[in-house]
C-alpha cells in the first residue's frame, strides 16, 4: 500500500516564524494517515492521495487542525474528508472522518467538455438564478482541478468560484464535476452546485443559506420544519462591564446583553427598555474598533458598518455622527417600520459583540471568522457579515455562508403579531443564532469547505439554540428553568414560554424528556438539532453545578462551568468530521476536553451525555440518516480516584512473617513524596512510585493502611486488611495459594505507574472462569484487550505495551465473575 500526499500551497502558508513547526505537524498528520490507513478503511491494495484543504493552529488549545480530502489524479473527491488533530507535542490525538476505499477502481477517466464559465452558467440555471450578472475572469488555476474564480462586473460582490471534483451522483457513481459556488449578495440564496463536466447535467446542489421559520408553531408544538442547518453563538452577558479598554470610543442605545428582547427588558414592552452601552468593542477581537477597515487608528465609518458587519436596510444605515453616538428613537407601541434606525443599531451592536466573544473562544481569523481586514492574523479577509434589517419577508431569518473570503449575508424579518408587529432585529437569540450558522459551517471541516452540514443527522440547529440560551444565562438562573427560543418573535409568545421548539430547554425530564433515539421519528434539522441542544444543555448545567457560573464571557481562560462549556463546544466543532452525527459530535467534545483541559471533565461529560442517551454504547449508524441510531445510557468504567489505594497480603513459613503490598496511582502523576500510614502511625517515607511493601514480623491479625501526600496532606482511601495465618509449603506458590485462600477476585495494581512504554498489570482470581482485561482511553474508546478467555484461579500478571499510544491517562478494567474492577494508569513519554 502507498499513500501519496498533495499539499495545497495555500495550506502551508501558516504564518511567519512558527511556520516550520506548524508545517511539521501537518506532515505528522499525513504520516498518521499513512500508518493508520488500513484501520481507517483502506485495504493493502488501495492507494490514497491527499489534498490539505485547510490547516491552522487553534489559539485556545494549541492543537493543529488539519483538514484533508482524498484526491485521484490531483482532483478532490467530495465526501472523503478527514479531520486530523495534532497536539503541541507533534502527536495525533484525535482523527475523525472516513476514507473512501477503492477509489482507484471506482473512478474511471472521464472527458471534460465544459469550461468553467459554461459550468457557472449551467449552475446558475439549476439554482434558479434568472438574472446572472456579467462575470470577468479573475483567476485561473493550472493544476488538475482548474480552480477558477470570476469577479462580478460592476458590483462589489463575492467572486463566483468553480473547480473540478469527483462527486457521487444519485446512483452512487463518481462523476467528474464542476463544483460551483455562487454567493451573490443580490440573490436571496447562496448555492453550491455540481455540474457534470462532460454532459453539463446537474449532479447535485446544496443551498448554503439556512432558514429559521417562526410561523410553523402553535404554543410549543412544531407543525413543520424549514430546511436548514444551523448554529448560534450569543453575545455576552453583563460581562460587557469587564471588557478590555475600547479602541474607539462610541455608544449604542440597545437591548444590552443579557436582555433578550423588548419583552425581557425592564421596563418591558411596550415601554422602551433599551440602555446605552458605551465603549463595547473588545480590544483583542476588534483592535481598531467596530468602525474600522484599514487597520489605522481612527474610524473609517460613522454609520452602522465596519470591519465585522455592515448593517443596513436597503441603502439606509443608522448614523452615530463623528462621536459615534448611536441614540436612535423608538416607540415600541408602534410598528417597527417607524424606527428602522434603532433596529439597524441593535443588529449592528449584537453582531459585533457576538463577533468579539466568539473570537475569544477560537473563532478567529485562521478559523475563518468574518472580517473585512484580518490585520495580518491569517485566514482570508474581505468577508464581513452583510446584515439586512427588516428584509422583505414574514417571520423568518436566514444566513448564507460562502467559503472563507466570501461575505456572508444575514436577513432579518418582521413577524406579524398583535399590536404591534415584532422585529427579529430586536430578538438577540435569533441574531446570534443566524450568525452562528456561519460559525458552524466555517469550523466543521475547515473554513474552505462549507458543505459539511447537509447530512440528515447534523446538529446545526442545536448548536445555534445552545449558544443562544447559554450566553444569555444570568446569575440566579437554575437548571430547572424553562428556556425558549424566539419567544419575542413568536406570535403570542411570552418571555417564559417554550418558544418554537418541541419542548422548552430544561434538564427536568418532566418538561423535556427527549433523548437521542427520539430523533429516529423526527424530521427536519430544527427538530433533530433541538435534541442535540437538549443534550448540550444537560452538559452545561452539570459543569455549572460543579464549577460555578461567570458573567464574564470574554474570559475564555476562566474556570467557570459555562466558560468551560463554550470552549468545549467551539473546539469540538473544529475536531469533528465533515457530516458529523451525534456520536461523532459527542466524541469531538470529549476530545476537546483532552486538548484544552487534559481530560479533567471527562467523567462529568460522560454522565451528562449518557443521561440523554449518548452513553458509551450509543451507536450512530450512518450520519446520512437519522433513522438508524441506537441510544445507550451507560458510561465508561469509572476513572476512579487518582490516589485509590489497594492492599494485598502475603505470609510465609508458619505465619511468623507477613507482607502488606500497597499499590496506588501516584498523586497527580508526579514525583512528590508520600507517606504510608499503618493504623494511623507513619511507617516510613517512600518515593511516589505507586508501590510499597510493608514487612511485618510477626504480623498483626489486621491493619488499616492509608497513603498521604506529604506536601498537600491529601490522602487515599483507608484499606482494612486481614493477615493470613498458617504455613505455606511452597514459597513459589504463595501468590496463587493466597488468592485461592482469600476467596477474592481483585486487581492488584500496575507497576511501574507512571510508565513508559510498558507496565505490568496484576490481578487475582478466586476461581477458574472467563475474564476480560481491557484498556480504555479517557474518551471511553477501547485501545487494547490484554487478556480474554478462561483463566485459572490465582494470581496473574499481564504486560501492557503502550508504545503506539500517546501520553495520557488510561483506564484498565477486569471483567470477571460478573464483577467489573478498574484501575488507572498514566503513560508519560
């Protein structure tokens, strides 16, 4: 088997001085695929070529995320994407996606008869674009893909892109196709269309604009689902008070976070509950303020446009004047069309705040964020959000996301409600929800591939809802509170209603009893995403209960549960594969915890996910359908206390001598000194190597042991032991005889521990019988089966060789006689 690597030139331009180290980690990802290709789905006779579509380092974790596609003859194969994540140490710690096997046999040489321009015109027709503007050739590639871009003559608009790919058609046949991306601001929809390069026929097409519909709901009962794939990120809470010094002085009269809408403000609708927020721009995320585009101190614009967003209605923008004071009048007893400027300012403000908060958690320039000027920080610029306020339409909102470097478009609409109409521009959760569609599309599969969330079991709507409700949490909120989505925009909705989903977001099963397998009978991305957000809400509250809550959402390095969860979800989207399902999404969040926090929250994450049916044994099936999954409520074997003590005994001769053999996991996996206590008295100091023998002559009838950290005073559990009496004829048979006499099946620890690369795991069986000794990583994935089958009674030793595994904590389990015994190992390389 051979594996050939094709590195796109742009993918290795990885920013200045650390470029070599980053390129080295990209190569490590490619080498990993070479080593693991058989396990990942390729036979020994297959060949695979790879194109790196994106590669960047996550600012929060330091992980190098490498996004790849298989190629044949230098042409990418759509649907063969892999995500490989490499830690700072150069080791691959997570990979996701599936290789396409047998491409050499499945793809036959095909003749191309259409050029790029002809393909674009065919694609526009298939997308229903009747008035395609004139195009001018901007760039034409000379490689096998013939990647071509066209500028739109006379318009400031996104370029139209086309390149050759192989794409499966409805009959599962690979066809040489032009992949055409059309994202024209003058059109209501953005499209990705695949056109047969020989016949000009339509092979497939995807709408890159995702819709939210509020008119399909009565009470909390969803009557229909709009087609879409989502993700929200809310702006910040009263954390706004903890902002870094503002780069540009300005003020905005708005519904300041965490206020969700005019109905949630004090005073509430119909009163004007807006407040003035001065200097809200964050100096890290928006170093030259919200109204800059050239990277030179001083605002280029005094109206509602800048580097991150251009908010307008038609050609009208709100104005702050030379002092950037946006104080637009509004009378909420009247129709919103009478105070358009106030709506524009509110949307401009929340879009920018959300940009600045998402930036802290890793949606920055290399990750494909939305900025006109990237200020030399990587990624592709010229793609701020165009936010159309009070757009033509009724009770909807949508967001169109082109690939990195193309301007997204957000459309916000009015909802017909009794006295007066509601304006989604004043519904904070809806604004964040729409922008976050772009975040999930840019992060999943890399910013160059925005076609990764079109599968049936994708969770876009769930991410959107989750971020909306989590970033509007307030001090005093409780896990049993009812949280709804779009409760202001919804006809007849109240601030405490369940909103537009199948049930309110609530960890109380009496209010929301949805679990993973319920998605089998649901249809549409809104309903399926709702179940995913329900699971995320469960995890969020477990973390908040354990680690507290902070209003400072700009502090991504904080230790509060909600700050941790925002990090995990954002990093998880970078780690997951293209076309993810619930199980791969869960695994990505668990991997994010390893990447960001060393796996510190693994047990908490498993417990919460399992509560909603995403336990260890949950099966996703194919993510292209939501009808074949199976839920499970189990969790991995408990990782246990890192200082759990186990004690076994030996006696020799006529019982005049005794040994107490102590094994424990070293405190914090380090080399601190510990003290061993017998019946409360110090035995002696010993190195923290996880193993100690207390020799007693004569032995007492029984004793109580404990191990304590000499520096911190932290102690293990107390273990009570009874020493055996009576002669043992053959010292060489001592261990097995004692095991038989004791009548115990037990794990006796591992030595050495920590270890590199081998450790010996010891266990004893009270009687002959079937056993299985396995090793799991902290994601709950089995990495080794060390012993399986029928074993005799007595003591046993098995060697664990971790030469091929990365450093970290591993859990070993002994399943025997209906008992499940566990221990913990630390591999340090």
